[in-house]
C-alpha cells in the first residue's frame, strides 16, 4: 500500500529549478497528499518559486523573518510537521531541505513510526542525512540520464564513464552488506542487499555513481558476480550477488 506523504519544502534552502524532478521522485515512495512550501514570499529571492507552485499544486506558507539572522521558516515547518503528525492522516514525511536544523524533527518523526525521506543538496550535513530513512541528493535528480537500460544487468551509456567514482569505502560497504545477508554459499538476494544498504547508509543511491539501478552498479564492479535465477513458479528472474572467490576478503583501501 502506498504511503500518504506530507511534503514540506524549505523554500529558503532549495532551488526551484528541481521541482519537477523532485515531485516525480517523491511519487515513487508514496502519495504526496500534503504539499507545502515555506518562506517569506515578500522576498524577491523566492520569485522563481511562484511560477511552479500552481503547476505542482504546492501550497505556499507565508513566514515572515521576524529577526535578522534567525530562520523563522525552520520553526514554522517543524510546528506544522508536528501538527500533521498528530492528525494521523499521513504515514510518512518528505523533508526537502539541506539544513541540519531538521535533524531532530526527522528523528522525532521516526520515533513516532513515520517513514522519513529527505531531499537536499550534496552540502547537506551528515546528521540530517542519517536521521532519515532515505536521503536523496537533489543534484542526481536534475542530472538523471534520459536513457535507461532495457536489461537491468547492463550498465547505461552514461554510467560507463563514472565507474571510477566508486570509492573504496563504498566497495567495503557493499561487500560487508553482501556478507551480512549471504547464504552458506556466499550468494545474497540483491533485494535484501539493497534494503540493508539503505538502512546502513540512507544516502546510498546507485545514481550517485551514474547508474539508475543497483543491479548495473553491482555488475560494473569486478569484485562481484551476479546470477539470475527463476523463482519457484518460473515466472520471473531473481537476481543474486556474490563476492568473487579471488576477492573473498573485503576490498582494501
């Protein structure tokens, strides 16, 4: 069942150019039943937002900056989030901001059983990122490849040039996660690997490395091998991954 999501956007902290891609991304995780953006709409700096609000049915919330140097927008978003939480009308929240001030809010919402998705720029401080169930960098939404692979095991043309972005730290994370869910023969169901990766590191996303899906990312790394298996009914292929025998130890620095 789809989650009903409250989407709360920090208009002072997110560029308006990403709205279309951002709303398409949010739709993957649930139904955005509440969509609000917060800011001082008397400020000319927010003028570009006004052109996209009607197109995306986002409700602007006026918040004056009462004191210079203090961000009243953050406080308004936090108060509204708690009000929405207690209505019981949503199952999750999407907080769109690159501001670490929302770290405690994300933590509190998760304590209440809410799914919390974060969207922000790469400059977002790590405490806010890890406070979310999943965090998406807004830059990868704008830079999304137009062309997807028809075969989920093959890499896309765009990805071929960015395999070198995969760091030793990312390799170790993937390898240890495969180990964590692997059977006695070392094979791990890729769906389980992806779920655990997300729990370990909320901002882990194959698109950060130029791949639309986890499968082609894993397939591009020489340390791992992939195997397709039919399910018990023979209706679909299940993808399993294993650390190659000659690389049974974790990738080193």
